[in-house]
């Protein structure tokens, strides 16, 4: 079980690094586009590049951020509970999150299959859209697995919220 948890976290870190690299690329593309636009030579298709890189950046950054607990967490009611009840609420919310994210991952995968059948492409560069649906599906799958790891950590009493 420890190897599974370690593997999931390593994948989370890897896709988080990919997200960071793409975010840096997005910043550089935007900078170059703004500078070149002032000289009358904007980067053709820069908005399309930004849209799809943003899709990857967002989806790849969520699982590791969840593991590190750096997302906004509203706990007005939960903090007032006794530790046993707080742990129960955390377990229930983790299970609900796992179900929801796995459901979304499955449906994004099915959507990717539908897109690949229709052959939809991006408007300017004519890049197929289906890989982006699969990327989002993979990211939601990783989010579900990360919540599973967090569920195990919560059950074992590690790192309280």
C-alpha cells in the first residue's frame, strides 16, 4: 500500500512540475506577444496556445495542491467539532470527493472518445481536441487517487486538517 501511495504522489509531483513549466512558457509567450504586438508582429495563434496550455496547467496543478493542502478550505463548522466527529466528516468528504472526481474523469474520457470520433480540431492550428479531454480525464483520475491517499492518511491519523 505504501508503494501505491508513494507512486501516486510521485505522479502528482511530476504533473505539477509539468504544469509549472507550461505556466512559465505561457508567461514567456505572453511577454513576447505583447512586445511583438507593439512592433506590428503579434504571435499568430497565441490565444489558442494560451487556452490549451491553461487547460493543462489548471488540471495538472490540482492533485498535488490537494495533497499539500494549499487550497482554500472553509472549515467554520468542522473546526467546532470534536476530533472524532471531525475525522468522520473528513472521511465522508474524502469518499464523496473520490466518487465525484472519478465520475468526472470517466465522463471526460468518454467525451474524449466522442471528440476523436467527430475529429474536432482547434480553429487555427488544427490540433485535435481529444487529447485535451484525455488530459483533463487523467488529471481528475489523479485527483481522485490523491483524495484516496488523503483518505488513507486521515484514517491513519496523519496530518490533521
